[in-house]
C-alpha cells in the first residue's frame, strides 16, 4: 500500500514490491529524513540502467522520471519496549506497460523498451539500502543533502502544500538537515513541513 492507506497497483510478476524490516535503538528524532535516504538508495540502484534523464525525488516519498511516478517509498515505525522497528516499503514500476493508475506514471520498460530481471534489481537494491542505512546512522541526513539536492524535484519551484484542510503556497527551498520541506511564501514567511501533499504549480 501507499501512503495514507492508498492502494498500490501491484500486477503479478511485473514490478518490485519490496519490504525490509530493521531495528533501531535510539531516539525517534534520530530517524528524521530516513525515508529520503531510502529514495536515494533506489536511485543509486537504478543509475546504471540506460535512462536518458535523471530520476528525481518528489518529497516526501515519490520517485519521478520526466514528472511521471516511477517508484514510491513508505517507511512505517513501530516501537516495542526501548526498540524501534522500521518497515521499509518500496514499490518500483519495472516491466509494467499498462495499468489503471489515475496519475501520470512510467516504468523502466516504458522508458527503455527493455525487460528487466527483478531479482537482479532487488539484489542491487538490498546492497544499496545496507550502505545508505549504515551511512545514515553514522552521519545522519546531512551527509546526503548534496546528493539529495541533485535529485530534488521540488526545489526552486512554485508549489502548493496541503496539510489536511490547510493550503499553503510558495517557493520550495529544498529540505533541511532534518528532512523537513522548506516553503517560502510570497511575504517571505518560511514554513517547515514534516508531512503533507506537495503539488508543483504549472506555468
């Protein structure tokens, strides 16, 4: 499933539907921005494929290719005693060519006209996740900020942020070291968001 209990379109044998569960002993605030480094691990996994253009991260959990959804990330956190358990969910559109998804989407096969071995991709993905998670717990999100900025789909764009019934409009200034989205409104008011729906305003 996707964020906010949304269904994830999952045709049999075509895409990657991946979950990994890890434990963490520490403070909850030490996990700020964790889902963003998962996105970067996915991008690193796919960077060796013949994709003409770069993959972008649409905060907080989508991967886009030419403004079409290629993958999604969902990290859920549970606590048992003094230990946190993180369930990392990753969906990647790999060999799918048709679907009833009601938003712009794409797949690796649609982009390159090639069929991919999902087992090989998952093997590479697990390796990248292990590397990124280890670096995150050692250096936190700040270590990844330069790389994230290269793939940020929202930075310097005019966007609308929706938080429940509240709507805010302004320029996205990227993210901070805690993974919070920075929105600068027309009157120079700066707002930080830990969650919400971001939409790029078209010119």
